């Protein structure tokens, strides 16, 4: 199971996460981020918002990895995400993850049969957080592990985006990730195991900034 866990968090898994900066690129062009201290603050706000808004969906899908529960969570998150950029990013990564998981974890045939059924229905959005929780639940992860993994992936992706935007060097990025780890763990403990009815935005300014991404004249990332 640990091998599966590490593979699910490995950057080589082609889910498209590195095509998204979680609003960081728009924040840089809006001059909200002017230095490394601003970057660290932004990353912490992103992680807090990830915990408050998305962990409840990861938790619920991991605890009940069945089609009925997943479809309900997918519909609720579709209605909850408030800007088109983050909504499309979530759908893109979720769709890719389910397709890849169905191909990799062939010992869980339910993943493929569920995906084929949902694709045929045309009624699913495939948002990332519920798909991640579903996959984790079906391959045997406990809810704590799946929620911590989701927070780790968010941390990894935004710091990687910062490196590619030349906000920080590779060594500095590694140092920053190490510094943020205990703070991310505190956020995990704060928001983990909450019901999806309590999902909320804690940093609405980030949502506004990310929504402006599609208006940038030039951009490296999709969101």
C-alpha cells in the first residue's frame, strides 16, 4: 500500500497538476507578490484554503468510495467553486487522475467500470478532490493519509510553480517546502475529518485573483 501511496504523490504521475499555479501567476502579475516573504504568505493562504474548502470532499469520498456518494460530492463541489478558472482546473486534474488510476490500479476494476459508466452518462464533472478521495478509498488508504497526501500535493505544485516563475530557486524552494511542512500539518489537523457541509473559503481574495488568470495577456500556466 505504501508503494501505491508514494506513486499517487509522485510528480511523474501525469495528472496535469504542474500546468496550474493555483492563482500564483496572476498574483505575481497583479504585484501582490513582490518577494519571498510575500510568496510564503501566499502559499500558506493557498494551503489554508485547500484545507477548508477541499479536504472535506477528500475525506467524504475516502470514507465512502462508492458511485452514489461520489456523484453527490462532485455535484456539490461543482456548485461550490466560485470562479471558472479554478473550476476548469479542478475538472482537468480530476478527469486525468481517474483515467490514470483506472489504468494503473487494475486490481481495482471498479475504477474502470465506474469511469466508463460516468463518461457514458455525461452528467459528471470529475472534480479533483472527490476523485482523489475516491481513488484513495478504493486502493485502501485511510482518510488521514489521503487528506495529508492531498495537502502535500498542493504544497508541491504551488512551490514548483513558484520555481518556474523564477520567484525562487530550486534550493530555496526545497528550503521553503521544509519550513512550511509543520505549518501545513497544523492546517491539516485543523481542517481534517470535517463534513462536506462545512466546506468554506478562508481566503476569498485568492479566489478573486485566480479568477483573473484568464485575462492575463501572457501566461505560462492554465490557472
